[in-house]
C-alpha cells in the first residue's frame, strides 16, 4: 500500500522532500546551469532536455530523424579497387606499410551526415517576488516523468513533463497552488533556418529545412555548413507545433510567442515531425508530409486530458521498465541517502559506498534505452536522441567500430529486446547500401560497412576522398560485427522465423563478403589491408603505421561470424553446402597469437604500441562481445587477455571504461570490474576530450567520453549485467563476477540465451535461490559456485573445476525455483 500511495503522490505532482526520495529518481535542489545537468526525456523519437529554471525554463528539443543530407551516394570512388590491389602488393610483396597507407587513403569516400537539434522552447514566468524556497526537480525513471516545483510568495508552482510513445507528443503540465497565479510566455527558436508560425491564439510553432550537409566537427573548415541542396535529394523539412490549454486563464499568440495570463492550471502539448521517409528516399521530393504528421499527432493528443495522456504513457513505459528489478543490500552504505543526486555522486567519487546509487545507474541506463530506441523508429546514435549542437561531436552519428554496437549490448540481457529492433532495422538498411560498397570498392559479394554511418545507412569508408585517417576510415569489419546482434536477438528470443527470414540471410551475406575479402597467405586466410580501430603500431623498423594484415580484431570478428553462421544453418537445418564451406574457411583463419609479454597480440606481428594505454582494446573482441576466449574453456588465452588489460591499464574514455567492465566480468574478476564501475561513476564537469584518462559521469549521470556519449551508459550496464549473469557457451552462469562490494542483493527479470528469464537472490556473496522461467523450453544448464536443489523435481549438480553444473530439461512457459544446497533458506 505504501508503494501505491507513493506513486500516486508523485504522479499528482506534489513535491517530495529529500528524506522520502525513491531509489529510482535523479533529483536536485537547484536548476541546471548547463546541458549535462539537465534531465533527459524521450519516447524514442521526441527528446527533451529539461533544465528546471524558475523564471526561465529551457527545453532543448530533438526529433530522432532530423539529420542533414539525403540518401547515400553511389559510385563514391571509382578508383578504389585499383588502389586495393596496390595496397595489397605493398603489404605482401614489399612489407612497406607506409606505402600501403598512402594507397589506402585513395580508397575513401564521403563523410557521414550529422544529427541535428530541433530547437528550444523557452518558458518565461512572471513573478513579482523573486525569492524562491523549497526548490526541487527530479527525473522519476520509474514512471519516465520529470517534475520541477518551487514556492514563491506562498504559492507553490509545479511543472511536470513526459514524452509519450502512445500519443507521440511531449506534454508539460503546470499548476499553481493558488488560483490565477500562472503568468508566463512561451517562445521557440532553432539554430537551423526556420520560419515562425502562428496558427491560432493557443497554437504556435516553426518550420524549416535542414542543411544539405555539415562537415564533421573534427574537420577544419571556413564554411562547414552547406545550406543549399547542390547534390540533389538532400535537405530534410521539419516542423514543431506548440499548443496550450487552460480552464481558467487567457491565452494569446503573435509572432513573438504565446502569452498565458491568470491561469491556475495549464497543459502544453509539443508535436514535431520531419519529412524523413526512409534511408533510400529523398527527404524533399519523396518525403513525408511533416505538417500533416505534426498536426495529426497534436490534434489527437489535445483532445485527451492530461490525466489520460499520463495514464497511457505510464502504462506503456511500465510494460518495458518493470521487467527488471535490482536491489543491492544497503548495509554497507556510508553516504547520506537523502542527498540530492549530484551531491551523492560527488560523495561516491570521494570514496563513499553507495549501492543504491549503483542500482539507480543500472536502471537509468535501461531508462535511456527505452527513451531513445523504440520499435518502428531509428536506432540510438552517439548521444541517444539528445543533442544541442549544430556540429555535434563526431556528427552524433553511428560509429560501428564499437559505439553503435555498444549502445545495444544491454538490450537483450536486460529484457529490452524490442528496443534492439530499430538497430536491426538499421542493419537491414546498411546491408542494402553495403552491397553497393562491397561491389564498387572491393569487387566483392555480400555487404561491407566501415566505421561511420548515419540515418542514410552510409557504408563507404569515410574520409572525403583521402583526408580521413586510415586507422578509422578504412576499417572494413562493420558487417560481421553488426551481424552479431542479429544472432544475439535470436539467441535471446529463440524466434526462429526472425532467424530464417531476417538474421540468417544477412549473416550469410556478411560471410560472403568476408570470404571474398580474405586472402590466402602462408597457409592461412588473412584480411588485407587490415587495421585495429584507431590504433597504431611501430613496425620492425620502428616506423609508425596503422595498416597491415590480419589484425587480431579482424580475425576474431570473422571467426565469430562464421561460428554464428554455422550455428544458424544447423538450427534451421538448411544450406549445408554453404555451412561446410564456412567450416573449412574458419579452420584456415589466422589464429590468436600470444606475444612475448604474455599478452594477446593486436597485430599480425608482435609489434609495440606507440600508445601503450590506448582507449581501444579491440584485440580482445574474442573475450567480449565475442566468446572465443573463456576463463573456463580457454584458460591460456584468458590469462593472456588479462595480461593485455593489465598492460593497457584502467584509464580511458567513458565507453572504454565500460568495455573494460565487460572484459573483467568475462574474466570472472568481479572486484576489478567493480573498480571500473566506480571510475565510470566518478563525477566530472569536464567537456574537453581526454582520450587517455577521461571518462566519468556528469551531474545528470550522462556518460562523459568526454564530451557526452551515451554508449558509456549502455556499455556500463552491460558490464554490470555480465557480472551477475552470463549465458554464452550454452550455459547460464549465476553471479560469475560478483564483487565483494555487492555482498547481498536481488535481481529479477534478466534474460539469458535460450529465452530464459532469470531471478537471483544472494546473501554474504553466496547464492540463495534462483527462479528460471523458460519461455521457449529446452535444455537448461546452470553453472553456480555451489550445488543447486529443487523443490519441484530431482536434479543433480555435477562438480567441476569451476563450480557446479546443473542440467535439466525445461518446458515452455514453466517456471523453476531452485535453491542452493549450501543454505538452509527456502525459495521465495
């Protein structure tokens, strides 16, 4: 009853004191002064950063499909293939890596396009008195709603806002505790060229057209923005509409904005749309009618009350968010639980123990994924859907040599498989353009993707015909890495129709590209040219280079793809001839190598790194997200992977720290993984890039690359999941990397491969019980540190060198309660 009452209080907008904060809230005692203190709202398409100002409330707005450009251009570089032959000759016959790099730069195409901010909504409130008391703002991630409230001259003002997926609008509700005290003006603006519009007394907005192209922020240019469409089919239209309603106030509008006077309660509806009509459609001549879309969304929503819109929003959000609950024993807490989030984060950074903050961070990551990636929409970019810059960092695009994939590492395991569907749609799209790239650049079958893409599914090596860095631009392993997520979606859902109709054809096509890309060399199949993303080496002559052959990442990614294609073919019971070919090809792939320092080699040869602590640790792909390296099944390689991480060090940018958490979890070292969680959650106010020792979290818990990149949030909660549950190698491992700091706790609703839903209870670092729900049936193999017994049926636990294995046959739709034989406690 107390929980139900508490939720009701929150939804009615009554302010809460710090002493009664929910564990699932970010809350603050002052407005945001900069973007990384503002609070994010999103429905997968419409995003807002809410600053919570008193007299001046700023909402920075985004629409997920608002990008520069148009469909990817074909025939980007007709000379690419001839330079491929020259590059390979330099590598194989001359071992001249500098010459190879000079040729490969001539194999580059166009830069990606950029994700854009929609605009700002500014709410300026009139107060006679300026003395503010009882200020409070929060983001309730249990209900996906943000609240700001404060008191001036005896009147309490409350603003609540959410972004609705069911109704496809954003809604703000303002109330005053005394009648007629709401007096404010609404204005809007955009950094893009736009035209303000006044539709009626209570409806205003703007419309405009996005630039044809914007150069990436890392390119020096005197004229970085190309406004006019000089290339054809470029320039997306956009529109924002704002409507306000009130039962007792007066509302008027003109070209300067909308004015509300003497109101007690006001509801503001925000609707937006673009003309985006798919990755292969001209956003102008073939675009959707953004005006009709925005108006239709607004009309339907404005006919509903605040309460009904809120109820639909909360029900929709709970459908996803409530699947997982996570609680850590708070006995070790030594920080004040009533502190605001920014103060709590600062205390944590100084060494305070705060398991509640850690579970909040975990669930916040799930909130961000639900808010930035919804079925039917586009996939989350480098900043999810939240961006305020007209030239955002790295164009806020899809960086497929780690970042785009990291965004979706937690989707399946944290029971949000539907949120991976936009990413799967993106993979379908980029496979179409990737076939053109594979054919035109390499005369190869299948589809090829390089390290940058965008909403138009760009697949060519970026670099503007030679100005790009080959270590990034000419990495060609996008299609096999992206294909891993297709196989993951099948493994976690056991959706055989998806495997047959979608995943396997795309995986097979990626494998065909790899088959044509591989070259026979000294008895092995190798990739050439080959880079290890964004890193360099010193060759045998101590010359710095980046382009060689058979980098460990290349070979591990291809080995992973071939293994998954073989498994998919066997599962479907088809395509045996192709499967046999892949089996033979996999056997010839250049294998993992252990270097003279006892580490996994990054390069074909055992070369030194110019930057020993480089943020990328790409050569451990086989450890995670792959499963080639296992602490249990390949201990020698696991030891070499550990040595690699020790040599690389624990420093790095935000996403780099996040990847390392997953690495250490796979090495079953929970304490080391936990130390990196603490690094990921250290408070930072920095926005400048620091590749070597960046990372951390901003006051709103956004990950700091720096600057902000959302992949660190997603990679971090993926690592936390891997610490508590792993399911590679056809077995479920419970608490495989439990740190000493998490002595007791409970987590429910995690997903394991095989379409199992898992709940785990532990105390004093010992498993007490687990509940396994089998959604597809089949064999379930569970690894634990102690034997399991069941109250439902007799099972036996087999003792191994790495704990106990318990194997039993499950039925679809059945739930199995297991308890640890090492405890007297009974199953819940």
